[in-house]
C-alpha cells in the first residue's frame, strides 16, 4: 500500500468514527468575542483566561521590542539568540513563583519535554497521573524512563506504586512524580498536599505542570502550589506563558542548580531557535499586569461561578470541575459535534473535544470563560446553551 492510499484509508476511518478534525480561521484578535469564518461569536473555549492576548500594554511592549531588537532571534539561545529580555523575563518568573531561578522555553510542550527528558532516563521511574497532558506522557516515553501511570488523582494507588519501588533510590535510580495541577479537560485540581507527602515519604521528586493554574489560583495568582503553600516542597515548577498570560512560551522554575543543569542537558532548549524579542517583551508586561491587577482574576472567578451555577441548575453534567474549565459531558462524539455546531450557528463558539484527547465515551464541550466576558454575553450564552441542550435531548 502506497503512502497516499494509507493516508486516505486512515482519514476515512477517522471520519467514520466521528473524530475528524479541521481548522477554523479566526479573523481579528483573540478575545471574549471572535470572528470565525466571517461569523462573530461569543468565545467560550479560549485559554486566554484574563483576556491579555489583546491587551494594549502587551501590544505596546511587543511593538517597542520590535523597534529596538527587530523581528527575529537569529539562533538558539546558546549560540547568539539569548537577548537581554530573556534574563529580565526569567528573573521576573522566578520572583513570581518564589523560586531561585527560571528558564524559558518556546512552548509548554517544549518545557515538559526539555525538563523530563533531562531529569529522567533508563532505569528511572516516573509516576504520572493518567489524565496528565500529552506533552508529559510524550516526554516520559522519550526519556526512556519506566512509566507508571496511576489512576486519576488516586493517592492510594500512587502510594502502592511508590511502596513497590521503595528500594529504587538506594540502587542509584531516581523516582519522579509528575502531575498537572489543573487538568485541562476535566477542570479539576490535583491533590498536591498528599502527593508531596508521599514524595517525602518515599524519596521521590515532584514536578507540577501549572499551565492552567498560573494567573488564576493563589493569593498572588502564581498557581496551585502557592494556593496550597507548597512553593518550597515541589522540586520542579513548570508553566506556560500562553494561557492566562496571553503570550507564548513555557518555563521551568526551581533551584539555580536545576536551571543550570537544564541549560546544559535540555535538548529542546539547546537545539531550538530562541523566541523572538516581541514575545519576550509582551510576557514581561503580562506578568506585571497579573501581579498588579488582581481584579482580573477576581472577575474571572465571578464569571466562572455565574456560568457554572447556571449550567448545573439547568441539568448539565460538568464532571468534577473546580476551575475556570467547565466540561459539559456529552459522551458520544457525534452528539458533541452536533451540539457544538448548533451553538456556533446561534453565535456561541465552544469546541467539541473527542478521543483521543479524552477517553472513549467521554466526548464533551470544553467550556471556558475569561475575565473580559461581559455579563450580558454570559447571560445570552447560557440561554442559548440551555435551549440547544434541550433541543438535542442533552438535558
């Protein structure tokens, strides 16, 4: 079978299973309302939680950086692409996360790949929550460490796994527990205090992915580690600049020695062209806003509570959501697509999430809110979602 025949057969199978994906084009900025394929919609599926992707201060920072530094970075950071802006951004991240140092990567995916493959290898064991992001799973597989996936948030199962490998550290091998803090598809949060307690008990390192918690949780909005008061109990803090910060990039923060080690061992850092100056400058501005304008996160939570209460009262199943991510569980992939398309026709944009992103039989609409959503937009969206949900027999 030739390549084109193979691809055609695979695509046919994907379509039959209701799992075919295509790209939709946004026209204009990323905001609470967006124009998609010429149609204006209320946007309820973006990770731009604080609405900073179109913030004037971030745009001006990017423009100023372009005027001073140009549009390209020229090379990898270790060759000649390490602009002074990197140092400023990393120092700011370290202070924000209350860590000694930080290292910026080109994306959250690269940050997970770069940290895990550098820290774990053959003979080591990585314990990973079953619902961790794909980048974590891919990183562990690429590291060639022994992967142990524990049932979602199942502390008893994790303890049993750690106990069965109790002698590993004495044999010269490492143990690492990795977890998302806010799970991107279910919207629930990890039991960090219990995980840290087990790590201390069994001599394991802990790495957390704060992608969907940064800018949202904690007194200073630095994430779930801050929320639980565990800054100093976690070895590797990973996060992104592309969600609540509204920019692009990922980071790892922790001890200075950790950052020095990653600079020397992390392949996604060593062999990737550096981020462009405008992105670095806008990220610096975004952290300033998150630190100084706490009302943005407060408004996000107010919008979340309003919409969540309305959906639950209407009879929708939001699974175990504890965050700004609210999955409306549908089950069947075709029904989820029909729901999403019907909402789009009425001016509400919520993407259907299907396998393999979520388990088979758990297709859903992944609904998220922003701090910049107006009350009127949320009221209108709620009315439309309930109406369509009833028409399709979902509620």
